[in-house]
C-alpha cells in the first residue's frame, strides 16, 4: 500500500468519523508534505483521489475543502474490521435487546461471523454517525435495531458500494426490514382492558414520533374506536424515555387529572413496571383500583406483585431472522419478502383483572 493511499484512507476516515466536517479546509499540500516528510506530489496524488471520490473539492484561493461525509464502502488502504464481521447498531442498553442479540449471535455462529455491537444512546444523530463509521471501516453487513429516523445511507451514485443493511423494529424503512406487529399488540392490549369493562383507558407511551411507538399507538386508537369509545388526548401520557421513572411520571400525570382512568396500557415494559410501582406508592390495589397492561414482556414482569399482563414480542426470533436475512444478502441472494412482520401475543397474568 503506497503512502498516497495511506494519506487518502486516513483523511477519508476522519471525514467519516466527523473529525473533519463539510466546509473544513485540509492542510495545504506543501504543509502536509512537510509535516509527514513526504514529497508534495505524494500528497497532491492523495488529494486528487479524495476529490475523485467526491469527498473534497479544490477551490481557487482556498485549497481543498471537505464536501460531505462518506456513505460508500471503505477507502482504499483503510484499516477495516476484517473478513466475516457484521455490526449490530442498537438504540440503547435496554434489557429488551438481550434475547434479540442472542438470536443474532446464534445465527451469526452458523457462518462463523464476528458480531460487533454498537449503542447509539437513543440518539438518531449518533446512530447516523456510527452507521457511517461502520461502513467506512468495511463491515460485511449491518443490522440496525430501533435506531429511529436516521437517513438511509445511500450514496448519490447508488447502493453498489454499501454493505447489506437489515433494519429491525423500524416500520418506516423501505429496505430489508423485520418488524413486530406493534399495531396488533396495541390493539389486543387495549381491547382486553375494554373487555374488562374499562371505557377510559390511559396510554403511557414513549415519544410518539418514534415510528415503532406510533404503530403501538395506532393499535390503541383502533381498539378504542372499534369499542365505540372516542379517543381522548388527555388520556395519552407521553414521556421522553424508556424507564421506570418515566412510567411513574406518566401514570402520576393521569392519576392527578380531573377524571383519571381506571386502566392503563403502557407501551413499554419499563413504563409498565414504573406504573405498577407508582400505583403501589399511592395505595392503589392493582388490578381492582387500577388495571395495568404493558408492551414487550420481560422476566421482571413475573417477579412483581401482581404479575403483569404483557404483550410478548418474539425478540429472539426476530434476531435470528434478521441475521439469516443479512447472511443471504452478504452471499448475493435476494430473499423475499423484503419486509417481514412478526406477530405479537397477549400474555394474561393478574394485573389486568380476572380472565
């Protein structure tokens, strides 16, 4: 690998990692050559290749200016992760992802793939940056899980140089994706509470701007409408995060309203656990004073008193299917369908009342 290729690769990765932003100026050819102790023609060749890649532009009187962050494959000479490596980009370190990750790792073991796991901290901007970095370092494929509304990383000249990408739990994606039937889960939970005689059913929910959360909300609204109840915006308590503390705050807001509900559906397992804790602190008996149903079952749901009725999603199964879909794409196959919807199931326990 020549020195010019090394210079080009290093600058391309700096751009991918946002160490160099659009509009930043590169050092002059002469100054960088002096710093590195190489011939100016070597640096000039590296800059010319970067310009051919569409990453920089030479402007009269200014020099070489960064144009954009790369979304294509790794630059020539870049230090990559090695062969047979796939990356998993998750929204956060939520226990919900553990069975999903186990499913991915089990399926990845079938082809001997190394699995890298990256946490985007529930930040679409960070998820977008991490996606660029993984692509620039030459992973064989990416599974992106619940990472919000990051833009599809498609270069202007097409997708030929991108690694295969499979999206999980992202209903808005156009590419290969696997999603839970969130709408069906929201419908089943809300309808079950209605069947217990509850007309005013509160919703404790993470941000409705998240497409996967919006699907659950859609099912909640449809169940109310089918039961002949007009949806009430004041019964929707939206919180900014997926945590038990957020669940407490969401329920507290509804219980302190002039006409509090006698049943709530929590669109996340942590919110459901927080709601149960808040109800107990207020001296409410669950389910007689307040019925609770949650979304995405977890082992903790059976360890609390009363055990929580939950919508179960096939987390491990979707991980296995996502990895096998990615494996097919890496091998040059075109699996069908491009979008797979996995069913959810309402698991009845004691928190919703007799059944």
